[in-house]
């Protein structure tokens, strides 16, 4: 065949194919928008019990806490933030035939609470969490018990001054800056057992806020001079440790000092130390590695280890329920504990903004503090 004719034939073939593809794509195939209807939801359950009862937890010292279970739904497709599950029946049972019912509370922190001031997990018992949803679906945890490791008393709490590098935006540009602060440490007792001990720490902070400016109130409306504040979004993380030797100090959290109004007067942090079973430790470790906020109540991946399942189908659900050994110590700190000066910027701002219209409300009344919830009643556990 003539070479030029072959080229022409191939050219016509390519043109024909292009025309055919164009016809198929634009004429025969209608565009389709993928719409997910009735997207699936994922049930998430989280809770624990410990060897420390509500009454005993006040001796940490603290206001005390009841054991709770949080149940929520998150979208398995869009992974939206969780929605609390209401009207469920939640029960704890042990292998000796005892049972305890949880009570639902729908406040700012909706959950199911075990309102028994004396309940504590016993070392010779196994426990199971059972949940019945309003649609009669039933879920249960594996049988769980206290860690078998012999635990020594919680070590002393200290701090060390430090600087860390972090990303921040300066004039709209992302830059690395150096931030001064302190690492808070917990002494890890020596471990002669030769077995791993699995630790988890969480924190409950409270701090003093002062009324800065006397705004000429009458005696009848005189505001308090001192308030105690909390903010559930401060120090919300946790830290983990698998230890096999002990005898050292573990950094459990970092706290900035400059511009941190919580240390201007006095900060108190209840540092709670839990000793976990290995599987429960691995659950928290995987969660920490998989999410930025490290909270089971935030968006989370759905391949985490779980010990909860549907009672009928044995299908796993997200979350975990276990028994932990619990200890806690309270730590006090203020800016005068540092080797360097930290300015009270709150006081500076209050006077700088004090004009003819009067002071900012929170400067003249600590109960109007805007960076948390403040009360003028001193906690019973607060030191002198």
C-alpha cells in the first residue's frame, strides 16, 4: 500500500474515533451527581470506672466526680461532629450478679452518670457495660477488670522552664516562633516488676481572676475582688507513657507563660494519673496518633480498636469501656515561681482601655470574666 495513503487512512481513523467519543460523552451519557441519601451513622461509646469512688475523689482534693458514659452518633461518611444519644438505658453489671443503672443528664456536658457516691471497682471483679437504645438495639462491652499491675503511689509534681518552637502567623505569614513556658513533670516510680506499666494523664485546671479597677460601685452593688475561673477548653489533652524501668521524671504537658492570664495570680491544676490495661492504652495511643484533638468526642477515624459490640450481630462499634487504677495530685503555680518576669497583661489592658465610658466590664467585676466561667466562691479544696 502507498505510504501516503496509509497515513491518510490512519488520520481519518483518529478523527472518527474522536468524533465518536465526543458524541458518547456529550450525547449518550448524562452527567450524574452523586448524592448520598440516608448516609450511615456510627455509634460511639466512651467511659470508664476506677478503683476510686466519688467520695474518695474529693480527697485528691477536688470537687469530686461521678463515673460517666458518653454515647453519640457520628456520620460514617462525612465524619461530622457527634450528636448525643438520648433516652438510652445504660447499665453496669459485674460477674457477681450486681448491677448499677446510669442516669441521663442533658446539660452542657450531656452524658449518662452513675450516681453512686461509694461505688468503686474491686480488684477481684469483672465488669460489663450494657446499653439499650430507644429502638431496642443492644450493645455491650467485653468483660473488663482492673489492671493486675501493683501500682506505687503517684510521684511528685514539678516544673522546668523551657522554650519550644511553634508555628504562628506573623503579619499574615506562617513563621516559626520561640515560645517561653514550663514543662510540668510527674515523677515515675521505679519499676522492678519487669513488666510494662501503662500510664495516662489528664488535667483539671482552675485559676484566680481579680477585679482590677474600682468603678465607684455603691456598697449594695460592690463586686467581688477575687473569683475562681474554669474553661473546659483549656488543657483538654492527655499524655501517655509505657514504662518498664521508672525512676525518672515524665513531661506531661507544656504551658506558655507570657500572656497566660491563668498564672498572673494563682493557677491550680488537678493532675489525674490513670494506670491502664494494655488494650485500653493502645486505644488512646491510636486515637492520639490519628486525630489532632485526641478526644473521642471529636471527629475520629473508624478503624480504632474497640471492645464494644452489638449484642445480637457482634458487629463492633467505636469507642472503649474499661477499668483503670486512678490517683491524682494538685499542683499550684503562679508567675512569681519563674526565674524571669512575666507582665500582668490583663491589668495593663484594663488600664489602657479605661476611658470616659468606664472600664471594660470584666475589669470592674471578675464575675464578668470573658475567657471562662467565674464564681466568687472559693473552692473548698483551694489552698491558703
